[in-house]
C-alpha cells in the first residue's frame, strides 16, 4: 500500500471501518513510514478535538423559524402547477415539431428532383440498385462522375 492510499484511508482506519486485510496493510505501512505515522497522529488529534466539542443546542423557536422561512420561499402550489403545465406544453410542441421535420425529411421525392446534395433522386436510386447487386468480390471501382460531386 502506498502513502496516497494510506492517507485517504486514515480516518476509516482510526474508526476501524476497514476490512481486516486493509487494516493490517495500513498498520504495516505506518510502521515503516514516518510521514504517514505523523499524519495518523494529526488525524487522531483532530478527531479527539471534535469529539470533545459540545454540540450547540438550537435556540428556542429555531425549528418554527426554519419551517416558516422554507415555506415562505417555496413557490405556491398554483405557481408550481402553472410551471408544470407550461413545461408540458413546450415539450409537446417540441415533439410535434420534431415529427413534422422528420416526416418532411423522410418523404420520398419524385424522380428527377434533386436531394440535399444536388444529385437527382433517380441517380441515387440507380446507385442504390447497383450497390445492392454488387458484392465487392470482383474488385471493380465505383465511378462517380465529376458532375455529381
């Protein structure tokens, strides 16, 4: 086990929260590494100080003031509902717009018209038919005319 691993596990080592093997490995490392042994003493000191410190009691009425403040800053139920309805409408409109755009993009175009790359659809259909018949084993080259690049 290296120093970085030991230092990250010192608190758990002190509290005996680690499995037996890890506890033994850390103990062995601490016996050999003065720097990590010093870090262990520092962490033990901090834990002792914290455990000796009294936890302050909340002042009278603290809970009531806290609940009152949280409730005063929360939006009223009607406003939360309006936000939910608005969000639902926006989501529905976005879905409809997406479906319309996708439907337009996937709609078949008549022969002779051009696609987004300026290649007539009948040429694209011929290339697709050729591609479906060509198995690639003949070693032939695919020719694309300069007019369609």
